[in-house]
């Protein structure tokens, strides 16, 4: 098909970065600049809530709790919705192809998120689960529900075995969630608490986070019954067994891969400068230096804040901060007004360490236990309410 008429700003991806960017484009542009939001789903996924696999396991097909339909997320804003797979981006011709249809743009925001990075580890992709996409979280929840139901009917000493690979915040939260979920209530039978092991690899546990937070996270993981296996990378994954580089292995009934993420292939293949894991390098205006009018937001970019010299983390908090700046700069490119630099100021960080427990640092103060979990829950609820009522 031919390109659509009246090209405006096209936003690829409707995650935290993309949805926020689309909202800001309509507000800052006052409806004068056409905005098109593209995503494979007809809804916005609350991705950080996908880690709550126990809650998902109660009804894996009931997506309303962690997915907001565009009819609510966009609330009749002047945003054109394109549901389909992004197949190609032609930066020279200023077009994108979505499920066979070509869409022209004057401005582009690339907000396509990330996918698991398996680092060439044999069996990692085929023998493990992941929680970075909704389908993956649903499959993991279904698998956990199955092994927990089996445990209720098995021998008294038999406990389901779960191994989580990756000692960052995602792996920590997923391991703690699995260990502390009320599986007997979820499956409706006297299921046994799973034996959960968290393989952190050679990268230090929760690397980059404040020492106090890491210390409290360790303690809470221990109370949750999660066993830490540190200092050893996974060399290969076979069916039912994760083999470590020292020759030992960790048996499992279900494995979860949380060892890192990378940019999607489409992003890695763009004719632009890339950083680690295929992420796009951007200017202080979040713009691709080779392609004026093209912006990257969220997990797809590698950005070092020049004011601090620190890399901005690939977190929902950072994406939500970047998106309004990218949107306003996209409009500035179209209107010939000056672009503004992005500066990141982290509000705080909290790692959920089991149901109703967490560890974090907010406003320079270390918090842990139920107060940390409450702060995290309130933050998630506030964002979810804002998405469901965007005006």
C-alpha cells in the first residue's frame, strides 16, 4: 500500500515510553500535529506488574488487571492507533512498515522496549521462561500453576523446584514473588511452597544499587526462602537442569531467564550508532545524531547524562522521564524551535522482595519491609490510574 497522507509523528511501541510520548505529543502539539501510535497489541501493558506471576497465575487469561485497552489509555485523544507488527523502518525515506502497510512520518519516536539477551548460552532461549512480554509472563504463570498443582498430589516431601537466572532487580523480584505467593490459594489445593534458587552469575548481586538496599534485599530474600547461588555463570541449560561453569548443576521443574535484555533486532539493524546490547546512542536531546527528527526513548537507548556522567538506567521510571522531553523535542524539530536537553533525576528505587515486602532508597532514605512495598504499590497504582484516565 502507499504511504498515508498528512504525515506527522509516529510512535513505535505503546509501553511506558511510547504511551507517555504519544500523550505528550497531543498535549504539547495541541492537536495540530498528527500522532500515530503503533503496537502489536490493542492495549498498553503495565510491564512491571508482569513480575507478579503469582497474581497472574490465578487466572493467566484475565489480562484486564495488567493491560489497559487503548480505548481507555487514549481516552479519545487525537491519536491514530495502528495495531500490527513493526516490520521495517526506512530512516532515509522516513517511512515505517507495519504489517504490510507503509506509514510516512515527519517525526519518529522509537520506543520498542527490549527483549531477553541470552548471550549465546545453549538452551537458554528454548528451556527457560521470561517475563519481559505479556505472553511470556502468562506462560510462566501457567507453568508454575501446573507444577504447584502437581505438588499437591505428589509425595509429602516433594517440592516444586524453580531456578531464576539473573541477579538484577528483575530476577530478584521474580524469585521473591514465586517464593512468597500463596500457591495453595492460587491452585485451590494444599500445594507446597516451591524451592526457589536465584543464580546471580559473576555480576555482583543487585549491582549498581545502594549498599544498604542490597543488604536488606539479601535479608528479605533469605526470609522468603530464596537460596542465592553467586559467582557462577550458567554455561548451558538442558531440560530440567541448569549447568554452571564450575561443573555443578541446578535441577529445576521451571526455569526463568532474567539475566539481561537487549534491543530488538529491528533496532539493532538500524543504520545508526549503537551502544551495548544494540541500544541506540542518542544526543542530550534524545535524538539520533545521524537522523534529525528521530528520537529514542526507554530501553532502546544508551544515554549518559552529561551533567552527572552516569548512564541512565533502563527502567520504567527513566522511560517516563524521557518520554515528555522526546515528545516536546519532536515538536520543536517540526516547528523550528530550540530543542531542550534531557537531565535525569532519579526519585528513588525500590526492589520488591516478595509479596508485601521490599527494599529501596527514596529521597536518600533506605526503606525496607512492608513500608517499601507500600511505596512501590502506591507508585504502580498512581501510574495505572493515570493511564486509565489520561486527561
